[in-house]
C-alpha cells in the first residue's frame, strides 16, 4: 500500500482533534467519533447477508453510516471505522451523492486499493500505533504467549483477532520504514 504514512498521519490527526470523552481506557467509542463529524450511525437488519454496511454522503450535508445488525460488536466497530476511512480518504470533498456499499467478498480489483486503504485507516484509528505497541510490549513482558496477547489486545481495543494480527504486521512494516 502506497499511502501508509499519509493515512497514519490522517488517522492520528482525527484522534488528536477528538474529544477525550471518546476514550474508555484505550478503547475508542467509534460511533461517538463518527457522530462528532456529523454522521448519523445506525444498524440495519435488512442488509444482504454478505454486506457489512454502507456509507452515504449527500451534497446537502446528510451523512450516514449503517452497519449490518448481524455482525459481532467488533466487526461493527471496524465497519464504522472503515467507512470513516472512506470519508476522510476518498469522499470528503465529493460534491455528488456518494453511496458505498460494503461487500468484501466480491470487490473488483480496481476497488481493492480503496478498500485496503479504508481498512488501514480503521486499524490506525482503533489501534493507534504507539498505544498498540506499548500494550503489546507490556503483555510480552508480562509473559503472555502470542495467542493470549492477540486476545488481550482485542479486548483492550475492541477489535477481532484477525484485525489484531493484521495490525501487528502493519505496525512492524511502518516501524521498519521509519
Ligand atoms: Zn469499503
């Protein structure tokens, strides 16, 4: 992915400007964060089973993020963060109506890069590099094995195991580049 540094900076900026009330411990209230940018955030039980959610941004200022009701709390949180990624990286300045629906399983290769970028933004917001590394090091020092560390980091940040694993790899890449 080409824009890792840029996306990391953007995510950090969003967090720096956010109200401290979005935090409970290290976990951020992603819905509250989305609302602070004017989004209405809802859940729907009528989305197609393979669809995670969607983002809708209209020229009149209407902004909506909807997530599939039949997803875990962790997956819902990630989807909201992913949609915010699309907003900040791909559609913030659009003056046409934008509706992006999320079907992870059959995206076209041309859309893959946008999806990867939105995923990376989501990980940066939910698991900011510095606190993520600090938590991970603390757990390593305390003698937990990798499997336990992944679980505990997931509990701390409200993310699923898959995204914690991926975040560990990303952080290693980002740190190797700097
Ligand atoms: Zn997407």
